[in-house]
């Protein structure tokens, strides 16, 4: 067991042999673990009243990688719950990038889900963290960490909100509220929100959104959020357009889901929350590239107006689509939004994010999002952003041999493969979406596996994880 500078300082200040304490506890300092040390009194206590009893906690930083430091930050957040003020020397040996990872982990680990009721929730997060020996450039590193973690908090808050509250109109209202409250310097640019309601969607012939939302008492809408930087030459950088699936609840429609599969469906709009949080964060960071988020929002309900297997719908660009499975609704609302982006926004970069297929979870589990793109450079950029943020992606193939399974006898396309199906449901879903992006530089992120978690793990909470906002923000930073 090796103590870093922070541990050596704590040992000298407390008079304790911390190496022996660790050995007796069989604690090896693995990343994301912590060890409370009881009975400690620090002569150099950073609070007033040196020598007073303190809660001393050793943090494991493991290898010191970005991943390990995020885990250490999350461990600090858990250990400090219920405290008003803590001091940490963990930053003393870090550079600015390492501090950013530690701070992101701390902030991500401090989140608690929105709660109602009369019973008290979990202990609150620590209010103040004092960094001892922070490195040069720490203000910028902490600012970047706060922007990224705040984006993830916003995704989690939105995705965790019950669908009894979270209607399409409610999400549109949250988009307006977030844009209005965003910490954006007016001299740096503008952040604006526009909403296409059901009547305007009908005028645009956005048949995917209209069909999916037809059985719900809460009508569909499409939200557009634009970050337009004021910097000279910003327009010449090319607009990045982010599209997120926004199904506020998914019953499966006439292909009704079993109860077990329906329980988590309040998070089926996580993609929309991700792109909303990313564009707001881009504005708050003052990124020099124009960014637009499109949120196609609908509730896939069940009723007399439900769309049916065998129906043919016409999406926004005029393409006709034969419906086979009403529980494959996400790709239909994305088709409208992607077609709008291609036709009207002239994107230099187009990325869609969706909790789209169970097949992605079966193939990759819950540690990687499935990435589909034909652009090698974009794939590499997303992979690098994923490694930097811990929101990792795994590139999957767009298998051309499977494209023929989407051919229809009665329409331009089927939205799911004909039988006998080739399998590879995540691949065929991506091939369907590709039909609506023209020749754009495009990537599809299927976050069905990573957007939700069944247990807490380091900086990832149980339930809505918020996955995606940070990887998109880092991508935009890297490409700026």
C-alpha cells in the first residue's frame, strides 16, 4: 500500500500510521473505494479549531487514470453525504485534466433523484468541498467539470421524472425553462427554443410523430433548441445537429409490453434529454460552433386511435413506411426529426441518440453504447470522447446485406425487417435511420443498455444514468 502526498500529509497531521491502518483493514486503495479512519485528530485541520476530532476518510485513486479519478470523486461524494464542509488533498498531485475527472466524479456521485412525499430522503450531498493544493489551471478544470456534470444531472432529472408529469408539452416547457435559466453570456451568443405543436406537425406531414402519438391524450410535438454563437466565423464552422428520441412513455401500443418491460419506460425519452442538455451545456461553455437539438416528443399509448401493424405512414420527407411492430416507435419519430435536419438545417454533423433497441443491450451489455456510422473519423472522435468521459461507445457494423430486409411491397420501406428476419435488431434499426440522413456526416448512438442502470456503481446511479450528455459535449469541444 502506497500513500500519496495527501495520505502522507494526513498521516503526519494525525500521528497515525495510516499504512498500518490500511494493512489491518486489508484495504489496497482500489479506485472508487474509501476507508474511514476512526478517532483521527488533525493538528493541521483546515477548519478553525485545530486538533478537533474530524471524519478522516482515505480515498482510493487506483491507477490515477481518468476513469479511476472519476470513481474516486464519486467515493468522496458518498463518504461526505450529510457533511456541510469537507477538505480533500486528493487534488494535490493532479494536473488540470485529472482534477476535472475527480471533480466530475464528485459531482456525478452527489446527485439524488427528484423525490416527493413526506418522508425524508437520503442524506444531502456535501455543500462545500475545499481543495488543498489544487493545480494550476484549476478554475478552468472545475468550470468544465461543473458544466459537464450539470448536463448529466439535467438528463437524470428529466429521465427520472414520472410520466404522469412528463408529457410532451411538459418536456417542451422544461426546454424553454432550461434555456431561459442557462448561464449564457449574451455577448457570446443566443440560445433559443421553438416548438412545433400537433397542428404544425400535421402541416409538415410529420407522419411518424403523429402516428406514434395518436392514441395518447397528450399530443406530440417537436422541440428545436438553437445555440448560435456570436463569434466571427462561427457560422463557417458548420452546424452540429443533435437528435434525441423523446418517447415520454412507451406502452408498446398495440404490441403491448409486459409489465416488467414497461416499468422503466419513463426513461424512454433519455435521448431527447441528452441532446437538450448537450446543447444547453454547449451554450454555457460558449462553444464557437452552432449547435441545434431536435426533440421529437410523443407518448406511445394504447387506444382506439393506436397505429396498427400493416398501416402505411408518410414521414416528413415524403417517404412511406409500412408498420409492422407498433413497439418499434422510436425510429419513426426519429425519421421525422432526421429528415427535418437534412432538409432544413444543412448540418455539417448529425448525431442521433436513442434508447432504441433491446438488441443493443443484448449485444453489448450496459457498459457501452452501440455506435453506428460510415465515417471513420467521426467514429474515432466519438470513441476518444467516450474514453475521456467514461461514456464509452463500441462501433458496430452497418451490414449492407441486411438492408434488403427493410424493403416493402406496399411502401418505400418497412420500419422493421421482414420475416424471416436477419436478427441484428440494432443493426437494422440503424440502417432504417440512415435512410433519412441523406449524405450527411452522421452517427447513431443506441443507448438502450447504458441509459438505465439496475444498480448504483461508482458515479452511475440506479435508474436514469444521464449517459450521453458528457460524451456529446466533449465531442463538440474536441471538434470546435
